């Protein structure tokens, strides 16, 4: 990936998170009860076309993370989870993938009530 594309993508992710700053959720990223990172993320519904009923269920959520926040996490994966600082709401990670530029993680998560 040419560096100018990565730099542009990093700027775009920064702009996205700045534009939606009031909607950012502050929290912590865990694996096996170990706090791996302090994170901020955006939460949105999973598009209906991605709900397959097997892996992705209705009411699952799409989470967006700046990859910088997860630099200390070795490959986010299912069975990891995030906990929102303000509400203590836990969301279990169902799927995770890093975009082609390496700047943003997109994850599908399931609320644990």
C-alpha cells in the first residue's frame, strides 16, 4: 500500500472520529479478562444485508475503531470483548477485520445484557 494512501486514510479516520466525537463510546478492550487497551469507538446497526442469522444475528452492532487504539492488541478476534466505561455495557466481538490501509478496525459485536 503506497504511503500516500495510508496517510490519506489515517486523515479520513481522524476526520470521521472528530466529526462524530459526541457519539464516540469510551471503553476498554479485553481478552480473557485482561484489559488490553483503552479505546474509543463508534457504534451503529449492522446493515440488514449482512445479517446472515448464523454468525451475524439481528440486533448485533457494527463497531468502528481507530487502528491506533488497538495497536497493542494481537489480532482482535471472537471471544474478545469491549466494555463501555460510562454504562459498563459489555459487547462480545463476533467478527473483526482491518481495512486494507491498516487504519480502521470494523467489528461486529453482540451486547451482553
